[in-house]
C-alpha cells in the first residue's frame, strides 16, 4: 500500500461531485482556493466524480504530490453528496467510506464519545 490513512494527521472528503479529469494542479487549486485549506499539511484529500465507483486521493508527502485513482470493480461508494463542502473524517469514518458504507452511522460509538453499559 502506498499510503496508510492511519498515519496521516487529517483526512478530508470533498462532498458533492468533483471533475475527476483534474490532475494534481487542478485538485490542489480547488483545495486551496475553493475550500481555503492548506494542501501542504499532513493531510489526504478524497474526491469523487459523477460515478460512485471511482475516486481520487491527493496527498503531499513532503517532496511531491501523490495522486491515486481507484475504480471499484464491484459496489459503489456512499459518497456524501448533500452539499459542496469539505468534511474532516475520523479514523473510523475512512474505512466506512472506502468500504461502501455511509460516513454517518447513527448507531456507531465513535472514539471520544461516552457509551453506556
């Protein structure tokens, strides 16, 4: 695996639809100018286009950008499409998203929350 999401400080998902024809410069510009985020921080940015079976990942590794593109052979992602926004994901939400689950699991106990036993 080229990138371990658990070793990155921040994981951001760009909600809505992104033009996946954009390359590194186009996606980096989108992050900086549209969402006012620092693209050179220890962060991964996830993008999805019209089709929910493919996504791109943009990451600055300290001396250059890494751009990954993945197309799923079976299944679809439950990409948050409500609005054009960026959301920071928790360590638990990343695998949910990449496994085709919603990042908003109403019955999940998230780290830091107090569960009753």
